[in-house]
C-alpha cells in the first residue's frame, strides 16, 4: 500500500474523512480510492479504484489526481497536482457533495503528560501512575506471560503482546506482536510506530507514557468518570432532532438512571454513549479522553447489556459464559485461565446455584444477571443497560436495580436506561429526557418530582406528552440544579468539536480461524440441545423420502418419474431452507453485541454455513437414499452422465438443499421479525415448485426463463432429469428442455449453477448482515 519516497521534512498532518482519521507521516505516500488496499478507502461510486495520492514533497505535501474519472477537488477547484496543507478541504468525485476530507495539523504531544488527555489532573486513570520505571536501553517485551520483561495481568492482553524498542538514535518505537486486541498509539491502532514524549501506548486496560527519562504506567481500574458534552443526533438531513445538545457529567462509582417518555431519545442516547451509533455533533469524554476519537482502543472497556438477552437459551449458564470468554479473550489464553474468570463472574453475580442450568429455564431476572455476567468477563469500566427490568415483576425489578447498585459500588460507572421508576432511589443520579431529546432534569432522583411540580411520576410523563409547548429544557437550564449538577460538577476537559463526529473503525479481528472454531462448537452445542429442532431435522428427510419412494415405486416410468423427481426437489428445498430461515434473525441481538466487541462477520457467517451445511447435506443424502435406493432409475445403459445414477441424483439433491439453505439464510438476514419467516418459507417452496421446470415450460419464454435462472430447483431438477434422460422416459414438449439433456456439459452446467447461486446468496447475506451492525463496524 504505502510507498516510501525520499526523506521529507513535511509536517505530520491528520486527514479526516467521514470514515475516520489518518495520521500522515512524511516518509509515506498515501493512496486514496475504492481499492480496499488503498491507504484511505472511500466506498463511493464516484471515486475511482485508484483515485489520488497524497505525497510528501520537500517541506510540504502535494495532492495528485491519478487520472480519476470524476476528478479531485481542492478548496473547490479541480486539480491534477497541487500543494496542500492544514485547512485544505478536498472532495473526491464531485466538487459539491463528493466524499470530503480535511487536512489539519497533528496536535503536538504534551512534554509531561499523555497527549490524549487534555487535563489529566481531572481524570481518574491519569492522576497518579500505577508504576514508574526508567526508560529501557534495550527492547522490552510486554504481555501477559510471566517471561515478558513487563508483565500485564490482564486477560484481554495477549501472552506476548507488544515490544517497546529502543532505537540506536535514542528514540523509541512500539511494535505490536500480532496481538488479539491490538496495540494503540494515542488511541489509534498501530503495527509499528515511533513514539515520543507524552504519547500514550494503550495495551488492554493499561496505558504507557514516556515522561522525561521514565516509562509511566497507568491502569484503568474502573473508577472512571464520564462527561457528555453537547450530544446532538438528527435524521432526515437534520429535519428531525432525536438528541438536542445533551450534556451531563457522571462521576466515579455512579449509578445513573435515564428515564423519559417514549420517543424522548433514550435509546438514541445509549447508542451515542456506547459508540454504536455516534452522535452527529458533540463529545463523550471518557476520563479525559475523547471516546469517539479513541473508540478503537476504549471499546474494550465498555459493557453493553441490550434489552433482549444476548444469550443462547439452549446452553447452560457456565457453557454460555465459557464460549463468550473464548471469543473475547485472546486465543492464547489457557483454558484454565478462562474457566477461572468465568467462575469469578459467576460468584460475583450470585449465580453459583444456577451455573449448570439451561438459560431458558431461568427466570427473567436471573437471565438478566447472566447477560450482565457475560459483559463483566472483560472487566469493563463503563456498563450500560437498556431496559434491564422490562417485563419483570416489581420484586425482580428491585432485585436487578440493587444488583446494579452493587456493581457501581464495586468500582464501575453504571448507566441504565429504563421505563421503570420503582427503584430510582437506589441511583446516584437521574437524567430525565423530554420529547425532542432535551434534558428536562439531571440531579438527585429525590428532587426530580418536586422540580417538575408533581407528586407522582405518571403525572409527569402525562405532562411531557400533553404540554408540548412547555420549554422543559429551558426551565432546567435556568435552575440551580443545572448550575450545581452540570456546570459546577463537570471536571472533565472541554473537548467539544465544531465539525461532525469522525470515528475510526476498530482494527479487523486477527483470529478469524480461532473464532470460527469457537462459533462452530457453540452453534453445534446449541442445536444439539434444541430437541424440537433435532426431531424435525431427523424426521423431515425420512418423511419426504418416503413420499418420493411411494411415487417412484420400483422403477421410474412415464407415470412416476416426473413426480418422484419433483418431490425430491421439494424435499431438498424444504430441508435446506427450513434449517436456516430463522437462524440469523433470532440471533440478531447477539450478533450485534458480539460484532461490536470484535467478532468477525465472515467467521460468524461461515460457522452457520459449516454447521447447517453439514446437517443439510446429510439430510439430503438420507432423503435421496430413502427415496431411490433399490429403485430402477432406468438411466440410459444403467449409467449416469459421469457417475452412477444414484450418486449423481444424490449430489444434485445435496447441492439443491445446500443452496436452499443459503437462500434461507438470505431470508433470515433480510427480515426484521422471526414470526414472518414461516410464511416466507412456504412462499419459497411454492416458487421452487413452479419454476423448477416440471410444471411449466420455461425454455424460450421471455421473462420466465430469465427469472428461473435464480431459482435453485430449476438447475437441480435439470441435473436429475439429465441423469436419467427424462426426455426419453417421459417424451413431450415439457421434457424437451435443453437443461434436461443427457450430456456431461449440460449436467456440469446445472450443478455448477447451484454452486454459483450458493456463492451469490452467501455474498448477499454478508452484505445484509452489515446493515445490522454498529455503525462504526460497517466502515
């Protein structure tokens, strides 16, 4: 990707785009384009594959257009080559609305403190270093293993994580050793990079900083504060505001409840605070650090418990936590280490007596405890919960809130979005959002009702809906509560930004193979524990095979051949599609959360393909053998096109079932609710029957013929018909279809198209999965 031109004295600059920020170092040239291997990738149709290049030239930078189709524009004018510098606004593909990039100066690091913290004295993690040691004169290896020079006792750190290298010229560089969770320099993921005075090196929950002749280590123990500064979120090009300049501080060990009427922006605020959907404007300050800018590093310190359980209900509590630990901890973590952490969390949440129960057998409150336990595995400093008491009785509601109170007291900042007002008294702070996403109150829970002038919460919520013209936010902004709880209590630095929020996507996971193995084992265990699924999975091929056997009789004849092959098509389609049509939509919440903490999309999809594909192919083989084993297939000369007839038909049915399974995954990724999958399954089966070629003539019929190319049963029926030479057994215009021809080239085309359709469906599923991911993970 990056080139190495001659040494340059050009300054380091930051290129900010809508998908992230890139620090441009003057010993590299940076290519821009749609090519995924470009240094700055812009996914816009107006951008050429290789569009432009930014390169250092002496003491400045130049921007060169690489003969792009739609042009490169600097400060509004089209250029072929131009000098650029801080303040230059660049557009690619269009001078008005093409992808935008802005060049800015890289802020210099502080000579005494970490550059990612503006006012470290106001933060928890950087008040006093946990450890101070002299700067090394040699390479220092950092990691979790005891044989490292600098040992970090943190399970999210790899055994051999990174090296701090002393260079001959007296400077230093940090090198990542292909770690699981990455090494970060001033919040940005790096492989190898020079470090200077005041730079932060982030590894797990630890940060290292060069200060004078010392290496200072700061450990995030969880006692951190949060400051929300002017968060604004709008949709429909700014016409509808969901959050309107929301600002408030959250102290250490604080339990904050967020309440408000429906549509007040509570879930939008939660997504903005966790980085799932960053605000359009504003800043979230995590203990002195800009959470959005440093999200790639800080996301590991955020726990999020969605409203729906993020658990596989068929697994036991212990096994569900065990698989989660495998996915979230480095693959070099020993099994005993993971098991020990799982048992710690089980004890902390009081789940010892239920550790071997299946999740589906737990009460609602206990399932919520298990969801919280899953998030606590990585020891997050910030814990967010979305409606954790939804659907619980008052007793369970109280129990869950007291559990959260205990988690905050143990050294975490806990923020809970809730509709319930039954247990607000256990919270330290209460945030009330009014319609339009405005702050109507922030302070102690006991003072809220008196401030609004009501005695009971239902009256207050009715007033929010009734008095739409009342300036709830303005009244609070003028109150002493605002001055005391917001203005005077915000000890964090003011990191407000003028422009839009730009978040750098986290690095791609480096352990796809390990994730795939864990996901396959977890998915297999979940399916094996689902007795209903197992019963249907076992019975379906036998039932469909028996029906086909009854139609086929002892020999395929003019009266039986067409119907027998049609039933095999229907059986293959139902077998494959029924296995997969619910599998993605029912796990959508689980996928969203795991994707946010580093799950590989390809590993997740491949785990479904491998497990369901294996099951589906075995079912298809059983179906075909039950239907045709011992039946005289009446193939020409008793031979198939390339192999024995029964083997060819079995292969065609297996490929059909596998392709139908991929189509079922596509439907599952497309729909929003699990309830609609069964009607769509029926529709899917009907379409396969109609367009397979057994009922309607398709060859030469404009429109229908082309539409049938996308129907897997069309090609599978053609392959089976070609094997037995159906036109010979059942002469007529319908069987004269060219795809039914008894020849090697046609048969290979039929089965080859099934493979092609499987690949196409898999690609579409991958793109559909992307729609349901946190916004920052799509970049």
